[in-house]
């Protein structure tokens, strides 16, 4: 008979949303809070997270807007994602580590499926062929007005990626797409108002995590 694993598996939490919504800062804050509660965590990102997936990241984020067709872009994202899941995410979860990823598959559905116009059906078909049922336990969607988000991106003063330089219309489609996905997957996706203050957003995220995992209530700090 197979030996039952003694250590419980980790949880997989993803952060999603458009550009300039503050996901990266908030992902770090959540990992710190989880670690403070004695939960071993791993912070990662997409596209990227492993050596091979980071090489693919450079291919998809650099260059002109029309460097790749929508389908090529999607396949590159999924090539990166599979490497990430197989080599980093699943082994960490097996060890009992909680994994927080700055973006995952909902980004492919929103960006390539809706904003780039490939269609949700094609993205979902590739997703199920490649991911084989694997997915996040909890997703935090950062919702923000694209005009406000663009101002944040500009004040960061970083080099713009192929996606940052898209029009406000593109980012509006993206926002609606993410909200539709959140509506369809309301059991998994918790939407936060990303226009709120840094501490306000963090508090909402701790609330979402403790709703999902009541065993963490009172341990995560903050006023959640
Ligand atoms: P990044 O600089 O990490 O953006 P952000 O800080 O907003 O997360 O760049 C990632 C870009 O890749 C972002 O514009 C969204 C895009 N992307 C897709 O188009 N499809 C995907 O599946 C993923 C994971 C990201």
C-alpha cells in the first residue's frame, strides 16, 4: 500500500490583473505575512520562474508589439508555464511549501484570449491540453481603472514591455476580461480594488486568504 504523505501539500495562490495594479509589491507582502505565520512560502512570477521560462520571458516581453502572432505568444506562454509548473511549482507544493505566483494562466486567457483576440475557446483548449487539470487554489484579481494604472506604470520609470505600450482601449478590454473570468470562477477568484492604499489592499488580501484558509485566522497579522 502506498505510504501516505505526512506533511500536507502546499497551496498555490496566484495574483492577476492588468499592468500597474501593484501585484508585485502585494505578492511580497503576502509572502512575508505567511512566513510570519510559520508557513514556508515561495514567491515566483510568470512568464518566468525557472531558468528556461525566464529565457522565454525575454522573447515574449521584448521587441515590437507585433513581434509574435497571438497564437505564437500563447504557445510561448504555455511552454514557459509548463517548465515552471513541472520544475518549480509542483515540487514545492509536494514539499508543503505555499507558492505565490505573480500571474498565471488567467493572464493568458485575458491577454491572448480576449485582448489579443484569439478567443477564449482556443486558450482553454491549449490550457487543458498542457495543464492537465492543474491550477491555483486561490487567485487574487487586482482591479483598477487602466488610466490610473498607466499613471502608476509611468511614474515607476521602468522600461516599458510590449504590453505596457498597448492602448488604453486594449487595457479596458483586458480589465473587462479579467472581471468576466472572476465572475465565471467566483469560487476561486477574489477581486480587490487595487486603487486602494497599499495597506488597504494588503488587508483585503489577508481577509481573502483567511476566508479560504480559516486555520490562518489570527496568525497573519494586520487587521484581517
Ligand atoms: P511584467 O513586467 O511581469 O508585467 P506585470 O508587472 O504587469 O505583471 O510582464 C508580464 C507581461 O506579460 C504582462 O504585460 C502580461 C503578459 N502576459 C501575457 O500576455 N500572458 C500570460 O500568460 C502572462 C503570464 C503574462
